[in-house]
């Protein structure tokens, strides 16, 4: 192990899902990966909102970054003397962006940050908006690099890890949150084995995570979601490492559906759970997970795989996109501000109340 050596980010950070061209927002269409690498150009805030809702772009940090650029696009249709005046005209667009995905707090956080920047801006408010959107993206990338180092430092050499959904470059400005920790852990030779759950029904683990790791030359083994507890029982996994869409004031965490059952199985098998997310995902105004709105998507997403129907006609389905893992089942929350071990209301307040 060489845990003091710098990480070669050029080797482990090759994918960019969001690119600002100066005229449009270019999004890597994550619905078509891994077999078709195609970009969608958004020329309006409504197109950005639709891309967020349709999962063209996904992952809590990436959603926030895309929404910030959506505000920049909306600004191009507005004439105003200053930012405060512009905000009045931009409010409908901001509301449509905010409504595109309700659970990920990064979306509302990024829009609130854009609002603050515009409220203080003068006649150069359009330039201010663009600078703020770029800063949100740049800061996310820097935070991911730092979180990767912090999270990897918790992992003993020779460990195996299991991740869920996709938390890598595709879900962020680059490098990733939970997948950034895994990249850093592999680079520092702490992690020997990586497993990824398929993540039904959108198969983000199968379509995106293992593809991302393949681009970096990292071997990853795909498992069915239902094989996770058995995998833990074999003793080859020491950590479950996941991202988050919202972290509450008591450490409860909303993440992709299936995370809660992984945490339960991990506790039974003595496997540790690490949640990795930027501080923008922390929502100290939400006391606990019971107050989180859990997004429900079209039940039809459960009726087939890859466009082929597998379920008989007339069957009903329930399709929550997220679940909430109690803070008591989480061993560590990692943000760019540091590591919170065994999170609870007191430790969260000490780290984030200010």
C-alpha cells in the first residue's frame, strides 16, 4: 500500500457528463449507456428540467449542476436592469427546474445558491449567473477529490467493497462521491475487490457503474441486487459504500431504493457502511428521514427490462425511487468537510449547524 502517494486523477477521472459549450448545456445521455455514447444539447431551462426528470442526467450533485446551468439558459431570455429584477422574471423557470426531481436536496440547494448570487448582482447579473454555475461545478469536482482521499483513509488494505446505484463521474462534476472513494482506494491499493449491485429498475449499477470503472481499468464484479446479503456472508466485502440524495439533521440518509436493505444486511454480517456526499447534500432543516418526500416514478418501469415486457398485463406495481437508511445503521458519513463516524443528531449539529 502506498497511501501517501498522490492519486493520478487523469487516470481515474476520464468522464464528464455535463459540459457547458457557451451556447448550450451538453449532457451525456445516461439512458443510452453503455452501448450508445450520445450527448443531448439543452438550449433552454425547460429542456434542462425535462432532462433531469427523464434521467438523461442523474445523480444528486449532477442534477444540481445541471439546474444551475439551466438558470443561465433561462437568463438569456430575460432583459433586466439588475439581478433582483431578473429574479422576478426567472421565478417560473426556477420553479420548473425545482419540480423536476423532488428528493435530491442538491437541486434546491443549487437553485437557492443561484438566487442568492443573482439577488446581489447589478447590471452584470448574467455574467454573475454564469460564474456561479461554473463555481458550483468546479467546487463539486474539488470536493469529490477530497472526499475520495478521506473515505479511502477509512479502508484497510486488502478490502472488498460493494456499491449501489451510480455515484461516479456520471453522477457528479467528475470522479464521483462513493465511486470516488473506491477510485482512491484502488489507486492507493487499499481496495482489492469491487462489487456493484445491478440497481433495478433503471440498472444504474449494471449500465453505468461497472462501465465507468471499466473505462478506468478497474475490475468490478456485477451482482444481482438480491445476492448482496449472500455476498456479505462469504466475508469478501468489508464495506458498503454508497452516495446520498439527502442527509438529515440526525444522520438519516435518503439514497437509491435498495440502500436500506443493504445497510440492514451489512449490520447483521459485520460489514461497515459508508455514505459519501458533498455538504450540499446535508439538509439540517429536515430533522429526520420521516420528513423526506420519497419520489414515486411510473410503475411501468418495473414491467420490463431493456424495452422488453416481462410482466403480464393487468399487474400493478409500486415504484419508489429512494429509501431512507437510519443514521444508526451508518458507520461513517464522508463529506468534503470531514468524516462523521456513527452519525447522530449531536455529531451532525457539531459538523453542520453553522
